[in-house]
């Protein structure tokens, strides 16, 4: 059966440096796959290749069975089906929270102002941001800004949600509110590919975990198995060092 996301033999290099060396991944509808690994292991590059923000040197990325790495494909149309949240919030500082959330539905997806506003207000209310709809990003905490970024990403109804270390720029006390929101989206059945260093979160939320090392998927399996009983020595060594740190 065709998955939402299929990555086959994905390669990406910068000059003489191979960053991704043949990545194979599958992600079915409603699944959450967490990608873990040390800094520089290729997690962010993988997500950027899936969203076509980085060129793919070899291999294919399929979204709902369509090869989106075909050079004839309109990358902008593909990105309309993918929501992305990066480490930085990337909110437009001159727009209110409501305008940040409604911009893409109106401009990119051609939804009416009333429809976009209704969806945005419903999502903002649901995730405890309804009273901040008229505020500007610089008046929000980091956790609030990242939650607005998440609302903005899901307001278009994406087929796939990519989350790239969405808590790494936050103070520790703000991490939980963002992870709780991601967990709620996961419970809704959102299909997600998540690069994260939050191992407890990965264990609790992900169906599967993939450990990247030297540009390849060194180990992949059910979240509990990979994180608590890894089969590969390299995975176990990484988890031990990470927890010790």
C-alpha cells in the first residue's frame, strides 16, 4: 500500500561532503516518525529535501505515490500539501497572530477571508491562543510564538507535517507546552516527520524512531524498542552519551 511519504535512496552532498548517503523511509497516514541523531547527522537536511527546499542529488521522494523530486514537478504546488515548522519561529513580525495564521490559506490556497479566519480562530482557541489573536509576535513568549507557528502550519490542512527541532530555541520551561501541542496533533491523526532531540517525547508520541548516523538510517523500529532496547551498538552508544550529557 502506498504511504503518504516514501523516501528511497535519498542522497544530498555539499561539495565533497556527503550529508545524506542513501536514506530509505516510509511514513503511512496518521503515523509519526521521529528522526534522532547527533548534530550534523543530516536530520534537518532530510526534512528540507522532503519539502524540496534542498535539491536532491540522487534518489526519490514520493508524496502519496507521486515522485515530487521529478524536475518537471512544480515545487510550490508540492509545498502547499506540506506544513513545516523550523527551530526559529519565522513569524512575520509586522502581522498579528491572526494575520500570520490566515495568510497562507488566503494567498496560497485561495480560501475566502471568512473561511481562513474561522479556521484560524478555532485553532487558536483550541491551543490556548485565542486571546492573543490580535497580538504581534514580539509580545509573545517563545513558547507562544512556536505554538502560533504550529497553528499556522496546520491551518492549511497539510497532508504531511514536518517538525525540525521545534523546541531547541526555547527555554526549558517553555518546551512542555509546545510538545503537548504536538502530541495533541498526533492524537488527531496528523502525519508527521519529526527531527528531535527530545527522547522522552519521541518515545511517547512516535510510532517509530529512526537513528541517523553518518548520513544513513543506522537503526529504525518501534519507538520503545529503539530507545530502550536498541539492537545496534552505535545506537546504544549515542543514547548513552546523550542521556549522560
